[in-house]
C-alpha cells in the first residue's frame, strides 16, 4: 500500500510517519480482533511500511515503469 502511496499520491515523510505510526497507535485502542497484535508485529509493520514507502519514492524518482 505505501509503495503506491509514495509513488502516486504523496512523498512527504512526515505525513507518512504520522499516518503509519498513528494507525499502529489507533490499533491499540480498537476493539476489533484484527487490531490485536504483539508489539513485535507492530514494529515489523512499521519497518515494512517504511521500506514500501521508500521503494515507492525510488521508483517514482527514477522513472522505472512496470
């Protein structure tokens, strides 16, 4: 998801971190089963989100097409 966002929608790192970390914090308070995760899973989500966002930026700047 973040790959597509950074490639086509926005490239602001601050907004990315606000949304990405904000969602993980929101999941702590959501009363739904899908939101219940271990801390390790939340950390890995943030790492994978960051990699996806970074790759999207790299692909958009170099003009690489699928």
